[in-house]
C-alpha cells in the first residue's frame, strides 16, 4: 500500500526545473530582448542555425506580442530559458554562448580534454535584473580558458552585456573641416597658450581618423564623440564587457560613465502572450 502511495505521489509531482532556470530574472516562457539604447532586438544573425552564428541587434521584425499573430520568421528574435538555466534561441533551440566577448549560437558538444576549454565548456548563465535593465553573465570557470592557472581573480569580475554604437562614415566635408581645424586652428591656440597637451582625449582620437577597436576603448574613457550612434546600418553589435574590481570595496557601480554608456547596458525583456490583453470591463 505504501509503495502504491509513493508511486502515486511521484506521478503527481512531475520533475521541476532547475533553480537556475527560475531565478534568472527573465520572464517565463518566450520573450524578446530589446536594447534601450538602440531600440533594436537581440537577433540570431540571418536566422541561421549553424554553430557559432553571431547574436546581433536588429530592428524589430514583428511588432505583435500575441503568439497567434506573430510571423514565425521572426522567431530568431525570440528567446527562452531552458530547464538547465541556459539562454536559448526559439528559432533553433540552441543555447547562447560567449566567444571572444560576443554572443554566439552554440551547439551541444562532447567533452574534450583538458576540460574545460574553448571548444568544450559549461554554458554561461545569463541573469536579468528588471530594476536596472542589466543583463549579467555568470561562468562556472574562467571564460578565458587558460591551460594551466590557479588564479581565481576572474571570479571577482563583473560580466555584463552592452550595445556598441556605430558612427556613420565620414564625408568629404567632415574630413575637410577636420583638416582645417587641425592645421590652422590648433597651431594658433598652441601659440597663444604657450604649449600643447600631448595626451589625446578619446574625442580627439575619434575625430582624428584613427580607428580603435571597441576592445581598445575603456567604457569610462569614452566621451560624447565616441558615443555617437548615427550610422544608417541596420545592424548593431552587442558584446560582453569584463569589468575588473579595482579594490575590495569596488561594487562596479561608481564608474564615471556617460549617460549614453549607462543606457547601452540597459535592456527590456518582454514576454510573448497567448492572448490579447483585456482592455475593457467584463
């Protein structure tokens, strides 16, 4: 009788999802992820399903949040958290991984030694904080995957997602204006001031035509010039920032960031609905 009772209890209590899948801050079910800085959605590039496909920011392809009204072709902009706690694409069902600080589609892979490594490693966990709009990334191992290292300093880092601004290409008029400014105005200023500052600001570097990779510009060093996002290109990049603790009391929140830089770290996760919202009385 006891065995029958236990069997009935086990049958009436289906397996529960992992704690990670319930405590990540994302909405249950399917949802879209919108960048507040760009208005674009997280998007599996080209709707491809191949391993390593990049996750980008792209204009919204489907405005309806009601499942029955949505175009299935827009499923590459829809995500969910699976039972293991991994962030996954609805279109392919594959999980999202981090590769060279970029988000990519990741197929499940067999273990290879020494484990973990760049090819085979535990998938990162993404957590969303609705209050701040920030999406953090958590790792079970050093995300640089060193062969031999006893250094655990990576555990003190903060890993956070951000959109990347994109400037439109400079026109002939822009280049001519900069040439006049640098070759005529600057010498006069230097003459009257009696010297020049040999340290270029981020704005001066950005306007000089010297192209720096995004990884070469620290977030706190970005000025207004580096935050310009006026390109007509539909695509924007999204990447993971690694923020190292400067001292034991550093909580990573007191950095001298511009308002635009702060906004680039904010996202809105909106759940899809099965039916229309009720707008009137019963």
